[in-house]
């Protein structure tokens, strides 16, 4: 998390629990990331198909992690939030089976 954003939202660098300031910061950062992911989609058609599938898969899985953080009330301190291996495999397999289909959004 950028130091300037921690300062902007009044969050101590040594924070180890969720606070209202932390929630506001995380909401801001998640929104920023989602916008970056959306804008990155413009470049996907310029990638070779194999690379495109890898980048699309990574983008969707990272979007899913953002969903998990939100659904966990922005608490990233208690446990590591991650996409289960079976879901990663399932999503990756779908893109391999239908290579011309570029799925947008979260890998749910």
C-alpha cells in the first residue's frame, strides 16, 4: 500500500487490525485496482493467444481476491485470503477449452 495513501486515510503503517480508516483505505485501493484491471483489458487483443489466456486468468483470479477482501470486511490481518486451488484450476481449464472466449469480471 503506498505510503501516501496510508497518510491520506490516516492509517498507521504498523496497523494490525481493521479500523474505519483501514476500511476506507482498502475500499479506495480495491477500486483503484479494479479500474487498472479494466483499463488493461484494452491491451489483451494485442497479446498472443497463449499470453492473453494467462494474463486474463491472472486478472480474474486477482479480481476474485479483491472480492474476498471485501467480503471479509477488509480484514487481511487474521488469515491469508486466497482463491482455492480447485477454483483456479477450473477457471484455467475453461479458458483452455474455449480459447476464443475472453471472460471478463471476477472468477466466481
